[in-house]
């Protein structure tokens, strides 16, 4: 495939996914060296190892979090993971969910995610806990599965978060 075709495919992938993974690019026929060349030429930004964003597509404060979530199933497109029938149980929760939902006064980072199986990461910005989260317990914020406010309060207690902070989250959630 010609270089210009790779750029077109990268633009198409970026338009549908925002932040995308190397494996998603491979599914669209984009080789790793085309991604490398696009980074070198300034067309792509590497968000984290294995995840990219197109320059000019507008960065978001959730780019790194989106990359971390997408890398838990790197070849699967976001729309595939959102389907009820394909729910994999990996969701943003705890203090990160609280920040995304705008309830309480907790920080977005370090990112807290829950998964039904053990997931290890070398990324110091993320921590995973083994916890089952049903598809009915999440809402989608910024294209990410985020635990609903009721579940977020439960998870904050389970994570031994300071009770005064949990009380603030609960108070804000009850007003929404």
C-alpha cells in the first residue's frame, strides 16, 4: 500500500476512534512502520506505548485514560466493546469515575480501572483492581465505560477511600 493510502487510513481510524492502538491500525492494514513514520513526520502523537492520536484532532484530558482502557483489548474497536453482547467487564471506576462524572472532589489520575480478571500494567498512571462490573452498572463518558454514580460510591468504599470524600461524592450524586 502506498504511503498516502496509509495516511488516509490513519485519518479514517483517528476519526472513528480518536486515540487508537497499534493493533487497531493493523486490523485496518496499517503497518507499524507507517505509524512510526507518521510520528516522525509530526502527523501522529504517541499517547502511551502502543496508542496514538492524530495531531490536530484535538487532544483531551482523557487521552491517556482512553489509551489505557483501549490497550486492555488492543485489537477491538470501541464500538465493538460498547455492545451489550460483547461487554468485557473492564470499566473506569473509583476516584477516576467520580472525577469524570463530576461528583465529589477526587482527582482523575492516578487512573482506577476494574476488570473481571487480573490485569498488570507498567504504567504508573493506572491501577487495576479485580472486580466484576456489569454492563448495566456503567454509562459512557467521553467514549469510556464509567461506573454509574451508585456503583462509584460502592467502589470508593471498597477501595478504602476517605469517608469524608465518599460523603461528598454521595451528596453530589444525590443532587444530580
